[in-house]
C-alpha cells in the first residue's frame, strides 16, 4: 500500500483522522487552513486545535450538476460542529431525497479514499454520516 495524504491541509490522518483549525490567539476566532492574519481582529498569532468530529446538520442541497468527472447526485452540507465551528462537506451514506434528510440531525465525520495516483498514494477526503443518538452516546 502507498502513502496516504489528506485532501485538505486541515485533515490530519494519524494517529486517527481529525480536523484541525487555526485559532486566533487574540480573539479566539477559528479558521480552516493556514492564516496570515485573523479576519476578525487582524491578529497574526494562531495555535492549532483539534475540532470535534461530531455536530449538527444546519443546511444541505442535493447537487445534480457538477464538474466533468464528479459523480452526481450528491448531498453538499453545512455542519455546525460541537464547538460551534461551521464546515462544509458532503453527506455520505444517505438516501439522496430531501425528505429523508433532517436539519438538526446529529452527524459524525468519517473519511474515505477519494482517489489513488499511479504510485499508489491515496488521497483521503472527509464527509459526514448521520449518527443515531444511541450510537453517539457509546463513542
């Protein structure tokens, strides 16, 4: 098996998959990916913090047209993580019917291999799956 890399720089894979955000030292604002300055206060000092892997579905759309090579349909979503940080990602392993998706439902981050290059390097992406309340209580 080849090397594995996160598809975005804020997805760390080892020792277990986690999303990491940049947190402004001055005001506490959180951002995905590296920042040079805080968009809220202009601060230039940041620290990295692990984001929770669970949250609540706040918005979604079923996408039927996409760039060539992107399989459709898929569900694009906005998730509010348990630390009140918002992130966009796809909903995975769900029925692609708006009536089957509930705003406010609990979701959990998961990862999947989005592609593999000719040298066997796997590009790993993330998305969210619906979580039953009893499943979340066990984790």
